[in-house]
């Protein structure tokens, strides 16, 4: 009788974890999805409105420094496969884009202002 009670308690405590492989889980994308062709349009001297037109609104603007914009994208796979994250940080001075850091390749024409 004790063995039956112990087995029943074990099954109850395990819950539905036995069925994890059978349950469908969706991929969860979060943040700003960007491609290299979007990032290639960035140029030094662009104002915030122009950058927002090209990349969209940043997912996280710094609460303490409105001149720093962070674009972050993460994909969490429902299958348990490796998830990945991409990020870009843009810095502005006097409403003009001055620097770029991130996971994408630096745009070739980034250092050439739009006026040229």
C-alpha cells in the first residue's frame, strides 16, 4: 500500500512535466527586429526623427539620458533551441546622431553626413 501511495504522490508532484515533449510552444520574438539593410541607412548627423523613420522607435530609451537609444531584439525558441539577441546603441548630441555600436556591421557610409 505504501508503494502505491508513493507512486501516486510522485505522479501528482511531477504534474504535466511528463508531457513537455508533446506540448507545442511558440517562438517568442521581442523588441525591434532589424536587418543589416536597415542599419546600412544610418548616417552621422541624422536627427532623431530621421533615425526613427529608418529603424522605428527604440524599444528602450534611457530614462536618464534621452540622447541614448537602445534597439534590442531577442528570439526565444519554443522548442528549447538556442535563443539569440541582437542590440544596437545609438548616441545623439544636439539631436544629431554621432555614434553607433552594435551587433550589426558598421554601415559603410556612416561617417559621411547626409548633406554630401
